[in-house]
C-alpha cells in the first residue's frame, strides 16, 4: 500500500513553518501537513505566564519598524494585544571597569549619528573619540572590499576600543554573535555605501530624522509571543499540524518526496518545505544531495541560554532597559534586560523581571551547566554588576542550542549557491533564520515566501538581506 499523501509537507513548526502554513491557507491551498518534532509548535518562541510574570523562553519582542508582523497580528485579530516598548525609559548601559555607563545617545548599532554624546561619554578614551571625530571629517573610501566583518570595518574607521565597547556587546546581545565573524552587509546593509560616498558619521547625522522611528522601538503581545503561535496554530488547525512528529529521513520519490518519521511512518508529498535550522535541513538532505547539505551545514549557529529572575518587589536597579557586558570585562553574561521596564505587565505591580542572556558563539558550553550552577552564576555576576541583590522569587531557565544563524561575509554568496542547488529539486522550499534575516518577522516572511514560490513557481522570493536581521537585545 502506498503511503498517505498530501500536496505540501512542511517540516518544522517554528515561526517560519507556521508562516508557510498560514500562507498556504491564505491561498486556499488547504492540502498540507505541518510536522513538528517537539511537543508544541513555535520553535524557540515559548511563553509561560505564572504568578504575574511573563517568562519568555526565547525572543521577547520584534522590532517595531518591521511593520509586516504588526500588520499580521492585526490581521489575526491580535491588534488590541500589541504592546509597545516604553521608549521613554529607554537607555542601554554598558559595563566598563565595573561601572555601568550609558551607551552614547545617537549611537546606531555600529556608528554614531552625533558627536556630542561621544565627546561626553566615559566609555571611550580620548584616542578613540578623536578617531571618531576625524571620521566625521573624512572622505569616502572609493573602493572598500566587497563585504567584510563588522570588526574589520569598524576597526579601520574607529579603532579596536569602539569594536570592544560598542559593537561587540551590541552584537552579542542582539545576535549572540562576534564582530570578527558577522558580515557588515548583513548587519547594516547601507553602511558600506554610505562610507563609499564620504563620512559615515555625517551621513548618519543627515539621516537621523528619517532614522528616528515613528513606530515603537520594540513591539510584543500582552500575553507574550506564544499568543501569536497559538493563533497561527488555531487557524492552521489540529488536522494539519502534528507535534511529536520528527522527520528522520527524506528522499525524492515518484510523487515528489517521501518522508520517514521517527517510528517508521511514511508520508508522501508533491512539495516539501524545510522550515528548519540550516544544520537540521542539511542532515535530512545529505543522503541525496551532499553539495546542498555541505553549503547548509557551513552556516554557523550560535546557542543561547536565558535565565529569567522574577521579583515580587523590585530590587534597586539602575535606569533603563538593561545592560550589555563587553567580553573584555570578563563576565560570561552577555546582556541583562530589565523586562518590566521594557514592556508593561511583565511582572506584578512593583515587581521586576530580569532576563539574563548567556551563550552566543563565544560560550556554547554554558548551556551544559545544570540549573543550580546557572542560578549561582547568574546571581553572582548580577551582584558584581548591580551590587547586593536578593535571590529571586521565581526563576526560569531556557536553553536553545544552535538556534541563531550567523551571517558571515560569505553568507550572501553561500545563499546564492544554496538557491541554485535547491532549484535543481522542483517542489523544494527552504525557510527559517538561515537565509534572509534572523528576527521573527523575517523568519515568518521566509516561510510565507517559500510557500508562495512553490504555489506559484517563478514568483521570486524576497531578496537576500533586504533588511538587516534586526532583533532586540536580550
Ligand atoms: C534566545 C533567543 C532570543 C531571541 N530574541 C529575539 C527577539 O527578541 N526578537 C526577534 O525578532 N528574534 C529573536 N530571536 C530570533 C528568532 O526568534 C528566531 O530566529 C526565529 O524564531 C527562528 O524561527 P524558525 O522557525 O526559523 O526556527 P525554530 O524556532 O528553530 O523552529 C524550527 C522547528 O523545527 C523543529 N524541527 C527540527 N528538526 C525537525 C525534524 N527533523 N522534524 C520535525 N521538526 C523539526 C524544531 O523542533 C523547531 O520547532 C531570538 C532567538 C533566540 C534563540
């Protein structure tokens, strides 16, 4: 007897796979099945509400300027639950010599749009300040290299200290990545073009009003991001979404594709969307396309661990949304968000919710610590930074191994090669955070684009890195 058959099989029910399912529904292509290895859909997105705290195991928000997701939430009837970050309280602190100092206002991820705050900051030496000032009066670089690492670009412009105390902590807090590895074009796609024309600082200064977002910096949903996953799952329906269904093998078949699930069940489909981390997609493709599998598995991934500490009564905290810890300062912690300041309703009235971010490319081994050791590490490092602090009233730990794709300077060319190799297999789509952005809106859109392309072959998918892979610190 031939195995059961569906038109489209989607493997992986993270936000990318759910986006693919939602797009098929919107196109009334209802004959699909979404298979998820874990016990619940959502992938790294998971919220637990308990005792007045909203614990997010993975992401806690999306960039407000990514309006596509805000729009989708409205389309899904979640408009009333969209919650904006409390930007008036916004300030990011950076640790230097055991003191928390504000990120100079006007610093835009990798470069300053104003020199005044740079001159005034105690975060940088005069030598670096002078280099930054000189850049404001510098000429363009007529022929910068094709793409390069953030560290190479910024090191050339501003020197090593700006990399260590500004770029590196921001990139670790946002991408779990290192400036020596991450691609400038992926992180800040317009910067190389700006520098070609003249001074980067002057260009950012001229654009600063345009850059000032009308949207809040970050958005989330009042009950947590799980709400988005739950609503997508409800619309897709239990008949089309199967959890605890790990695909263990794949092969091309006369019908198109055959998948073998853990336990031996077989399924056939005409089309296949792999909405998986690139390394997981590689494992499934390796038996029949070693070249594609090799390209996919060459995309590096960072790991993440979030330690959430809930207090019914807030301990004394410095102002702002939280702190970033430069690697030179010798802490394992990459960042700490004061979630209850970032969004309303994250902790009971008068309470606090601190989210400590560990791991990244630098320290995947931290995920191997047991819960008691993680608690001990988190509290010790927090006390070193913030001073005396009681133990938390509530605590959650989540570990996300190999969860965040890292876009290196090779990424653009690699993605093109992956696109060419993938198109040799009609009916195969790839989606997830390895391709066109690692933030939730980009991943969701990658799933939708893959479904669109398979539904209407020839329709082009979103271009590579049209937007930076923006996600929020901690
Ligand atoms: C700690 C952390 C914090 C983040 N913070 C933010 C943030 O604040 N804002 C933001 O925009 N982005 C953030 N991101 C990034 C963003 O959340 C992710 O890039 C995005 O959610 C990834 O979605 P995905 O569907 O591509 O992958 P995943 O969420 O990894 O989903 C893949 C799914 O595939 C399943 N799967 C794997 N193998 C198989 C198999 N063989 N068969 C069946 N199923 C399989 C997995 O179980 C998983 O559910 C964060 C990421 C992390 C890890």
